[in-house]
């Protein structure tokens, strides 16, 4: 598959993955990546220790990745190698997740 197709498929899969995760996880990712809040600042907002936020953030990141992989396989019929290529393209091009989420 060509990069343009893989990039578009990855955009769609990421957008869907973000829709499928829990609202708390979406909020957490938004605080961290878009509002540039520190773990400590997020902890204050969510009334938990920053170590807890760190664990929650890692879990939310894993969940988005897992769901993105599943969607690429299920919806786009991709094999593992193609899914891995999509994730590499996303990392290499620093996809604008903010654009995907709107």
C-alpha cells in the first residue's frame, strides 16, 4: 500500500480509537498532549497523585494503540506488517492528533 493510503487509514483509525476509549482517558490525553499540563497539574485537576496520572496515561496510550491496531485490521483488512507500517508512518510524520479529534 502507498503511504498516502496508509496515512489516511491511520488517521481514520486513530479518530475512531479516540472515540472508543473512556471519556476520562480522552480528557487525560487532552490535558497532557494538547494543554501541555504536567502530571502534577493533571493530578491536582483530577484529585489524584501524579504517579497515578502517570499510570493512567500509560494505560490510555496503550489502549489507543491497541484500538488503532484492531481498527486497522478489522476495518481496513490490514495484516500486522501493514499495521506496523501505519504506526511507523504516524510516528515519522508526527500526525496532528488534534486535527484528527475535531
